[in-house]
């Protein structure tokens, strides 16, 4: 099974490409493929204002819902649920 990573933003967000997140805060789950994807994409990581690690995907999504972060990087299958 392919493990694709996606960037989740709020429905009313102005972000439509990862370049739009320059200087913004992104959440990832500690030890996840999303965290590996952010850390493995140096230009993207360096463009971000901050990367917050959470203990679960649910907590990362709650940070997005609360407006603490601008986006969450996570597995596509998790984002679909």
C-alpha cells in the first residue's frame, strides 16, 4: 500500500499549495511518516515558520481546528477519515 502524505488545512483556508505555508506553523505527529516527510524535504521545512510535533494525529488536527497551526501533514488515509 502506498503511504502518501497530504497537507490538511481548514476548508476556508487561503492555502492551496505548500509554498503558501512559508512562514506558517505546521503540525505533525511525532514519529510519523508526516514528520519524516517534513524533515526529509529540507526546502519545505526551512520555509516554515514553525513545526509542532504532537503525540497523536487527533491532537494535530485539534490544533488546526483551534487555529494554533495553519496546517497538518499526515497520511492521506488518515486525512480521509
